[in-house]
């Protein structure tokens, strides 16, 4: 294991027992199977017989300006797909649909949190993307440049991404919940020349002032930024917004006046489409690189087949944020490439009431809902009266992503939201994989609640033991056995780190960082991360990154961070902190440190509990024992602590954890 914890990266045992509790299986409903896009195993067999030809067939569903001369060049661990092929992602998402006569079809039903609504057709989206593309060109952005995007969930966000794709600039979308420091670091890593942002967005009834954050980011570094393009979303609610002369430009002034016609660059299949930063096991987030042809091929294919897309009649809603990979692939690129009609919602599920989502489903007749287990568990906690108050009979498909879904939540989702008639697809994938990898096909696969079931056609996934031997049964590490079109092409600026992180643990295999088990029927069950990455509400947060944010505070000598299991959010962040000598431990100091982490990273990284301790448990070689700390945090039996330098430390820690020192 590439693991700094000294705990051997063990799969947590508790999860396995949960999964055994639910033994029912769910074959595809007959009527669903009858009209499903994929209703038998032929596609799996064809893909197995010739994976490259299978992916080439999927790629042919896109419009190419130039055909490729070779499907795949695989120099482990570097893959190139559709070599020599030329295409444009925005052209595939917009122009070809308008040319095919569906310009009047709705691309997005947008609903802002305050209740404002906009309907955007494919023709309108194409025009707005064209204008934005010309605005980017007018600011000197060229093919090959990087553009940072820091925006709320409003239609201008997909417009900005597609405008970049249209002119061949790579975007780097930074989730709007990240702090100014996090934004600055990402801009610097990518040397982005332009920042596209908004005065802010709405969250739970309050304005979130993104432009103010962006200004902080730019005043503390990020010197590569030459211009800032600002969407007016909040208007008067934006507080005292300052537009810097010469650098900052209003979207409604610069974009609206442009010509909607803008040529789509013929990009090489392997040109960079976007960077997306994700947390790993070190303090520095990695810029995951995705390219053009393979990425679009696999996101379009998976969006179509996993959600059994009927583009004429479906109203599809992925309730993720575009700031994460799920939103990139399954709000923007997959659905638009397939000419789907989607819902785009800006805000939280409980504003103004806890039935907001269900009222959206009813209003637009949503047929397909894709969300995360953490949301489902929150809805369970709130109670069934909220969904029950709305007509959800339009739904025909449900999806889950981001973390293991416990069978109880699966069954609740299936019953309370799906009315017992909608297949639930549990989709496993990562920022790095770009697209769904392991998932049922709803017209084919018999579902087991809690299992992501099988690799999709064309995908090779196996569970291996510590020595990298394939396991036919039982628990181990999830690996991918062959290249796939949407795979990351590397870590921006660091090819060696790419090899080291994903391809060094098991020879010839991609190591995902997840534990998994294979049951007697060959079904795959994901068991959570086995490295130092936490999963909080479906978001990846690095323990090391939070630790370095804590240590960055002048009062902190040392910090150890662990993710403890939580019934709603999957994991919560627990921080064990040793202060510098002579400093007083005040209760309010926990809040100071929490706020410091929010400032350094963002609210998603805020520790739930800060436990002050004079000492951290370490092995004799000086490594912090995170597994032991996790057990302390979860109140579990500590097992063998014989390698511990000073066992008294643990007893004291337990006492402090039990008295809840620094609980939020
Ligand atoms: C976890 C999100 C279990 C996993 C698309 C993975 C899952 C990490 C599932 C990637 C699932 C995602 N079942 N675990 N269906 N989907 N994960 O990069 O630990 O934000 O490694 O991509 O989420 O998170 P990321």
C-alpha cells in the first residue's frame, strides 16, 4: 500500500456486515426490460470479444471532423484513444442537434434557489455558447490556454465550459464551496489566464459571494490571471462588489453583445478538454487531466445505457454540483452529447422547505434522478411525508453515486422515491475514471441492494489480494485491468506522480484506492477507501490536506485527522490536535481551528470534532496511527496496540473523545 498511516490500509469490517443484512434481489421489471435500450447480454459479449472495436463503435455515435486511424495506443500507463481523429465537444453537444432539427428541444430546465426559472433550448444554448466563445476570444484566450471557472449552479456555468471546449481552451472548474486559498492554488497549478466567476449564488436563502472570494484569491497570488469575467447573479444582494478596471468584465456587457456564430475548433482526440482537481493522499490536490474524444465517447455511452435514455421523452436530473466530476460528466457533457432534456437546480434540498426536490420532480415530470447516498439518508431522516406530498409517478429510473449505498438507504430510495417500480443503478466511478465504470444496466442486471454489480461492457475490473492476485471471492482491492476511453491521461504537470499514485501498487493494474469484495454470484460490493482519503457526503477530502491546514495555524504543533463513520454523511472529519507548548486549550479554540480549515480549504473540510491532546499515538518508528485514532473516534475496541510508543496516550485520548472535547 502507498500508505503513510502504518495501518496497512485495511478495509473497515463494519461495512461488510451491513451489506449482508439485505438479501433480496431485484430483476429488471418486465415492462422496463421490454422497452430498454439494452435488454440482453449481447453487448457484454461483443465488448468482451473485442473491446477496442466495441469502443470504436461507441465513438462512431459522435460526429467527427476527421476519422481516427488507430483506436488505441497503450504504453502502460499512458493511453491514447482514437489517434488522429478530430472533433469538437461543443459541436457534438450543440450544433449537431440543432442541425438535426431539435433546436427547439429543451436542454435545461433551470431553477434557481429563490424560485426563478429559465427554459433553455438547444438552439438558445448554442447561441449563448457562441457568444461566450467570441467573448473569450476577445479577451485573448486561445486554443491550448487554461480557463478557471468558479461559479454557482446557473446556466452560465455549462455555457462557460462549452465555450472553452468550442475554442479549444481547457477549463478547470473549481467547486463554488472551495475557499479563496483553494481557488488560488488551483489557478496557479494550471497557470490559468482567465477566471470566469459570478457575483455569487444562492444557498439556503443566503447569498454566497464568489466574486469577493475570487478577489481574495487574486490579491494573494494567481498572477497568471489577466481577465475576470463576472456573471451578475445576485445583483443588489452581492454586497459591496468591486469591479477592477481593465481586469474585470461583466458577462452581460461583454458576452451579450457578441456574435452568436463562432467556429468550433477541430480538436485532436487527445487534446486536453479539462482539468479537475481532486484530493489524494498528499496535501496537494492533483489536476486530473481529461481529453476530448475518449472522454466524450464514454460519458455519452454510459449516460445513454446506464440511464436507459429515451431522449424524446425523458426528463433527466442529476442533482450533483457541476463543480465535481459527476456534474461535468452527467449534467453537462453526457446529457448534452445525447440531446437529453435535463433539470439544473442551483440550491439546497431544504429551501424553502424539505420537499424542494420532490416539487421539482413533480413540476418538470422528471423521469430519471441521479444523486448520492448521503442525500438519500438525509431524506430518510427527514421522513416520508415530504416525498409523499408530491406526485413522483413520472420517475422511471433512479441512480446513486459517490459512496457505498447501504442497503437500507437503497430500499428506501427504491420504495419511497421510486414507488417500487424504478430500477436503482448504483454507479461506481471516480474523477480519474471520467465516466461510470461499474454499474448495473437497468434492463439486464438483477439488482442487489448495496452492490454496484458488474463492470460495464468494455470495462475490466477485478478485486485482488495484497499480492495483486485476482480474487474470485472475498474482499480485497479494486483494480482496473485495461485502459478505458475516459481514463485520466495524467496529473497535470506531474507524469511521475500519475504513475506512482495509480499504477505502482499492482503491476499492470490501475489501483482505484477502494476496497471491494466479490460475492458468491460474482457481484462487486464497494467497501470504501483504503487510503487516506475520506468521503464526506460523497466528497473526497484528504486527511493530509486537512492536517496541513491545521498545522498551518500558528497555535498548532501537530495534527492527525481521521474520517469516522457517520450514519448520514458517510464519514465525518475528526481532528486530533496538539497545541504548541504553553498554549491554553480553550473550548472556543476548537472553533478557531475549524474556521481556519474552512478558510484554507472550504466548508466541506470542516472538522466536526476537534480533540486536543498532549500527544498523538505513534508507532515506535514515529508514524501516527490513524487507524487507532479512527477507532477512538468511533468508540471501538482498540485491539492490538503493542506497537504503540506510549499506550497511556490512548487511554487519555479515549477519555477526551468520550467527553466530546470541541464538538461542533
Ligand atoms: C467513491 C465521484 C461506492 C469511491 C464519481 C471512489 C463510490 C470515490 C461509488 C470517487 C459507489 C464513488 N459505491 N463508492 N457507487 N461511487 N465512490 O472522484 O471511494 O469524487 O474512489 O468521483 O468515491 O470520488 P470522486
